[in-house]
C-alpha cells in the first residue's frame, strides 16, 4: 500500500511542477492583445520561466542533497504557489515577466528532489517504470496547465486563470505531504558547498555531458513547437481562438499514455533503439504539421510530443544512474541544460518565424532533433551509459 501511495505522490509532484511552467503558451495571442506587445515580447513569458529553472537548478539540487528530498520538494511547492498567485496581480508585461521568473527559480526544487528520490528509493529496474510514471505526471500537468488556463482565460480573463492554478497547487501540497514517505536511503552531504562541489566531477563525465545535450535538444524541440504553433493556428487559414487553442493540448494525453511503457520497451529493445525510434516518430509528426489540414496537424502533434516524452523518460532515469555521487546536483545540471534548451527554443525561433513562418520553425526543430539522435546513438550504446540496466547490466545490441 505504501508503495502505491508513494507512486501516486511522485505523479502528483510531476503534475505540480508542470502546471505553471508553460502555462502562458495557450495565452500568447491573448497576452499579445492585452499588453499590445510583439510575438517576441510575449514569448518571453515562456523564456524567462525556463531560464529561471536553468539558473536555479544546480542550487536546488545542492539543497536537496544537503537537506533532504521531501523537505526541499514541499518547500519549493509552497513557494511556487505564492509566485503563481503573485502572477495574477501583474499590471503590465514587465511585472508578469518578473513573477514568471520567480516561478522558474523555485520549480527546480521539485524536479531535482523527485528524480533523486526515485533513484534512491526504488531498485534500478523498478526505478525505470517509476520515472516513466513521473514523466507521465509532468505530461498531465503540462496539459492541465495549458488547457485549464485557456478555458478560464476565454471566460474570465488571464488573471483568474493564474488564481485557479495557484489554488490547484495549494490543494496538491497537503496531498503530497501525506502520500510521500520520508526517504529511507538518503544520505545528506556534509554541507551545501560539498554538494555543489560534485558539479565539477559531473562536468568531467562524458556520458553525463552527452545526456545533458540530449536534454537541451528535447526541450528546445518541445517549447519551440508548441510556442509558435499557437501563432500558426491562430492565423489564417485556421484562425483558432484562445478557447480553441486550449483544446490542442489534448495531444499531450497521448504522450502520457505511452510514456509509462518506455521503461519496459527500453529493457526489451534497449534505450538507444527506443530513443532513436521515438525521435524518428517525433520528426515525422512535425512534417505532418506542414499541411494545412487540422486533423493531420493533430496527428502530427501526437507523434511529435509522444516521441519527445519517451526520450525524456529515458534521460530522466539515465542521469542519476550515471552520477556516482551528488545525484541531485547531477539532476540539477541536467535541468540547467534542459531548460536552457527550452529558453532558446522559446526565443530563437522568433527570427525563423519572421523569416519563413511555421515551415522555417519546423526546419529548425528537425535540425535539433537530428543532433539528439546523434547523441543518443553514440551515448546510450554501452554498459556504462545505460539509463535502464537489465539483469546482464548492458544494452541489447
């Protein structure tokens, strides 16, 4: 019973971490109208949040290594709730960006704590399925955040949408505190400085560095796709409203459905093969979005997002397994690379959008996914880099 309870807590924590992270993606056309801002300016509501995550992640990992996974997780969730309520009070775009940055800086405390908790509290083979559940929770949180805020904004305005999201986090806080047991295998570092000193060792680990690079490409692809997709679908010939755009994020549920199986697939066919197949599916999905037919675009988005989620679940397991010490710090570095990718993915495609619209953005994302495939091919190919260890301790050939 306790095992089931803590699995539920892991899923709930994943949801909370992602409720607010990309919450403004569904609101970009509305925020552009309200603040009379450009595409590049309102896209900063995504950029500053992911950049905040990237900057704070190593320190959040160090805090979790020093003070404990559960304590840092609950503290970060409390601060995130306050920052979400604060976002609703913004009277101009600059203030909203400031609150979005604060949200980004406290979210890593959730990520780093949960991923390290999974690595320590479950056996390696079982941890793969639990990590997949966590990623499924993040997918569900991403969907709920975008979908709920889109619906609430259409009816009551964007400020009310942030209030609703704050109330959701406030409700999840006691639930997670009740369901998640204290760590049994956690060993605190001697000091915060000692935990952060482990960063230098991680930066000399070639397999970790390559996995960090994979993380960069994954979030770049996801954020670039779903940020500029809103401008693509709100313009002719589609002309979708904010209300209609919120329904687009139902495609995330397909990703949530397949992600829990990724650990099982990796054990059977190897993480490398599963990762490459998932990236190929994602690239195919992006190509399908180039035709001006909404059903085909939706199918393409299902393939694109589902492929990314699968590779992300494999990378989530890989990082703490590849780190020999200071696991939360290693996860923190991964998050830094991952969310720098998201920040760049939110801003860099603006120039491509101005130059060639959606097709140019798709070409950029495909180039990034090609890089991801190269890193997967040459990194997740041997025993020492295995994100999921089988009984013989190596990947299938």
